[in-house]
C-alpha cells in the first residue's frame, strides 16, 4: 500500500480560507478596540476640561472664559486640549469644541463642551447658567 504524506489541495484551500477569515476578524476587532480607546480618551479629556473649568477657573474668576487654551486652564494638562488626531481645541478640525454662552467682553455665564465620537453620539458636558 502506497501512503503519501502531506496535504491535499482541498485541505490547503480550507486552511487558507480559515486563515483569511481569521485575519479579517482580528483586524476588525483591533480597529474596534482602537476606536473605542480613542472615544474613551475624548471622554476623559472633556471631563478633565469640565472639572478644571468648574473647580479651578470658576473659583478664581466671576465666570467662564471666552476661549480655552493652556494659559486659561493652568490646572489642566495641556495635552488634554489636543484630540486623538492631534488637533488642538479651538481649531476647525478638532474633535473638541468649547461653546461659551451668555458672554460679555470678559467672561461667560455658561458653556457647552462637546466631542465628536467615532462609535457613539457626541459626548456633551453642559454647564447651565447659574
């Protein structure tokens, strides 16, 4: 009896198909995890900006700033003002937006912080006028 060793063409094709499907699955899972991590970074930054405005800036001033930068929020890590794509808050391409309301020449009474998310609706923190 003559036994040959090795795989048949059919077995090789099946293994190749399984490998390709597994590769697509791994890539899609990695992309999902990465986008979820970026969304979590956005939420963390918006929350940090919010608490910096409420617990530091508001304590030292009579209202909220007309705009935000690292000089305005001295208690905040300046890296948090840059979104995961590298755009600074206040630039047109940024995922982060500070929208002050009820403003005069020097300060505002309220604001909305907003971030555009990849896997969810916009993340919004609002301070109602007090």
